[in-house]
């Protein structure tokens, strides 16, 4: 027995004619006799018409042009925002590394030069010469005098 | 231009290929975004996002689905993300307006019946329909829009939403049932107000 509940449960499928033919006929008959269901079905028909209207919606005029311009500017922005990784981070790092390398090379070269021409090295050579000239014996362990109380 | 030629052109960032892409898919992207977002300005903005995403990630497109399906999927995903972000913003707005004693949820209120009129006009009916569709769970709403507004077959919807055919059938059945219930409540409330 078809009642209001079965109409309420099958409004979309009834309007889409997706129900078995016997149920379709029963619902049809009920709607003819029930004013409430008839009104509801009429509202749902209007809703279906609205959905149909919405299907035919079109993009606004010049939407393509606006969208293409938008795409271009977004891609440009992304390219620009990608470059600061180099300019903000990599560039300073590379410059700092270069300066440090230059300093290190300078230090190494500097210490090499200092090592060959140091005034201290000359003094050592002179001391050795004087020692050999005077024939002073090498410092011996036995010569150590321990001072004790 | 075949899909493969189009993809090659987009990878090279050829301007004619990008223009062809927009001309070919604009209606599909705008319509889908509009039906999900209910706002044409937002739909156009989102379309730009979709195309930029296509341009930047088309090199990863493996051709498991058709280009059309892939673009549908991107549009749906971006639209749903947009809605989620907006919901959060709306929540904050509502919270703020609650303390300012103003109504921040005006767009979701039920429209007042037109005076001296026994039937709903199209504007009111559209508002009721929009609210009812928007109140559906995310996946039911997506399936319903793709099926009813975009007239896509269950198989296509299944591919776009990455679901089985049976899941789509069940989603659509539940969407229709829920929508029916919500619309019946709205229409009854509306006629009671008169």
C-alpha cells in the first residue's frame, strides 16, 4: 500500500523515472489523491528545473582572457619567488665560502713564507755556529743539578 | 592537437599550448568549480590555480586516467580545499561576530517567504537547494554535483573520486536520500511560516 512516506523516500527517483513501473504507477495514483504529496512533488519538479538551468551555466565573457593573464602572472610570481633561494641563501653562502677560502689560502702561503725567512730561524743557526766554535758539549742529563731542601 | 601533443607543449611552456588548454577545458573547470563553490569569482580564481597546477605537474601525468578525468580530479580537489579553508575562516568570522553581537552566519539562514505569495519563487527555491546541497557530506556533495550538474556517468565519477563503482552508487543513493529529507524539511518549514 503506497503512502506519503514512500513518496517522500522516492521523490528524486520518481521524477527521474528510475523506479520499477508498478511502484511508479502506485506513486502516481497516490499523488493524484494526496494534496500534500502533490504540492511536494511540484516543489521537487521545480528543483529539478533549477538543476537543469544550472547545467547550462556558461563562463562569463572574457573569462578566458582574464584567466590566461592570471596564469601568466602567477607563473611569473612563482619563478621570482623561486629565485630568492639563490639570491638570499646560496649567494651569501657562496660569497662567504669564497672569502674564507681566500683567507685560508692567504694564511697558508703566509705561514710558508714566514717559515723560510723567519728571524728566529736565523738566530737558531747562529747559536749552533757559536756552540760548535766554542766546542761546548751537548747538554747531558747528568748535568742536571737537583735542588732539594 | 592531441592530448599527447598538448602535454608536450605544456611541459615546454609553449604559449599556444597553454592557450589551447584553457580554451578546451575552461567550461569544464569553471562549471565544476562554480557548482562546488557557488560563486563565479571564486570559480575563476580557482580555475587559475587549476591551470597553474596542470602546467607545473603535467610532467608527472602518467596517463592512467584521461586528461579530462585528471583535470576534473584537480578541480574537485582544489575546490574542496578551498571550501575547507573558507569554512575555517567563516568559523573564525562567526566566532568574532558572536562576540560583536552581529550575525555572521547570514548566508546560511533560511530565506523569509515572499509576502502575499503562496509558492516559493525561483530565487528562494535556489537558495534552499544551495543550502541543502552544501549541507551534504563532502563526498556525497561531490558525487551529486558531478552526476546531476555535470551529467557524468558513475564510472567517470568513480575515476575522478578514486572510488569503486559500488561506492559511487551508494554515495549517490545516500546523497539523494539526504537531499530529499533536507528539502522536505525546508519546504515544510517554509510553508508553515506562511
